[in-house]
C-alpha cells in the first residue's frame, strides 16, 4: 500500500508539472504578450519564462543533436533547426516537451521525498 501511494505521488507531481507547463505556454504567455505591450510587460513575461527555459536546456541540446542528425541524413542545409522543418518534427517536439516536463515533475517529487526523509 505504501508503494502505491509513492507512485501516485510521483504521477501527480508529473501531471502538475506538465499542467503548469501547458498553462504557461498556451494560456498565460499569449495573454501576457497580447495585453502587456509596455517594456515592463515584456520583462514580466520573460521573468515567467526564465525558469522554463533553464529547465529545458537538456531538451534543447537533444533537439539540436536530433536536428544535426536529420541534416546529415536529408541534407536540409538548415543545421540544428532541421527538426522544425518537418511537420512530424514539430509534433515530436510538442509531445516530447510534455513528456519531459512530466518527468521533471516526477524528479522534483522524488527529490522532495529524499530531502523529507
């Protein structure tokens, strides 16, 4: 029973982190970009985006490596941005973003439980 509660807390942490990522990307940031046209508004928007960008560094390195591999295979001439040149690549990046932030949430819960003990 104790193991089931542990896994449920991991899954709930992943779902919460993925939900926060989706809310920031698809609701909050477009709202801020449309309504806050002043320099202060853009600064607030960048402050909100900064933690997501810092957490996403390993994901962006993976995208760049995948883009270089695609460039080597298909000779797109774009380089590391080759993954974004294909429709499947964009869908792959969106799905991997959600999965990555789910795993980040699981990792945060695991670290919290280790610190709590």
